[in-house]
C-alpha cells in the first residue's frame, strides 16, 4: 500500500468515527453519513486507490518503436509533444499544499461555531473518499498507457535527459492526476463555502479563485511537458465529477436508500464497482 493510500484510509476511518457524533442543537446539519452508504463507499475508495497504485507500479518501460508517432497524437496535442520544463513541474507540485484548503476552511467554520462538528467530520470523510476515488481512477487509466508524456518526445536538452531516465509511469500520460486532484480540492472548497455561507457576497469569489487555481495547476502541467491539453481537460472533469457525486450523495436534502455492493470487478487495466440502492 502506498503512503498516499494509507493516509487516505486513516483519514477516512477517523472522520467516519467522528461523523456519527450527535448534531449540534444550535447549528443546522448539512451533510449526512450513514453506514449503509459510507462503509462500502469508503472501502471501495481505499481499494481503488491501492489497486491503482499497484497497476501503476507494475507499468513496464516501452521500447522506442512502441511509442506512438507524434503524428498519431490528437491534433490539438501535437504541438505540446517534446515540451519540458522542470521548473514548471516543481511549481505544480508545490501547489499540493493547497490540498489542505477544504479541510482547513471547514475547520475554521467549526471553530467559529458556523458549522456543526458532525458536518465537519462528514465533510472530511467525503473529501477523503473523493480524493481516493479520483486517485484510483487516474492511476488505473494511466496504467493503460494510451500515450506517453509530452517530454518523452524531446530530442535534446533536459527533456531528452528526462526521457532517457523515464520509468514505466512516463508512458501513461492520460489523464492528469494533478488536474483531477486540483479540481477535487476546488469543488470541495467552493461547496463548503456556498453551503455554509449561502448569503455571503464572497461566494462567487471563492468559486472563481478555487477553480482558477485548479486551472493554473493544469496549465503548469502542460508547460512542464508532463501532460497534454486532453489529459488536463479530462482530469479536470473527472475530479470535478467525482467530487460533485460524492457531495450529492451526502447532502441531507438527498434521500437515498441503503447502498450495497452488488459486485466488484478488476483486471490488469481496469477496475469497477456495481452498486445497488
């Protein structure tokens, strides 16, 4: 199990324990945690992340002749092939510190008395589930090696040096995990602020700022030569979509029946879950 997956599991277990605490008598609850929903969802989130890491760690280094030609890339991605910038890659990684923004914002609201402790715990669990799900999906898809990272096409300079030292993961560029995680963070940040402060004049600013920062991470990944435009766009949609789905499942206004796992399937290049309500 990777360190990321282990942290997600611990994070989710602790949050699930606290989320069952009685709601505050003076603060309205916005999110709901239930064993029929969250036990299978948390299990599958952790499983997806662990399995995705396993698939990525077993990716092999492709022979040069097995790489698709630059002309075989999508038309709007070809211009990015061969690009490389170590500085842009480093900056995009530094942005990982902003991953704490949703939980930090929720913690401040709880400390101020604007949110119930149960909401804070439920939201933390939801965030852990969404992060693990998008991570597992990203790594599983990347392990299918649709196309290599842009810098693998570099013919000289630092890009060519990086390509010569590349490991198996460099042959799976689609889709961007950084963009997926960044938009997960952005959606959760905007969701919490909008849900807890619906009348605030800063709602639009929080959403715009969060999404802009997430988009900037995607731009940096392209500038670094780590991903194509297609990788970033699909990664952004995956992160945002998974986040919105997890949030809606936990909204108190959404009434759902008991959730059970009808089937789990997996293979060398894919994994999935069948759910029954």
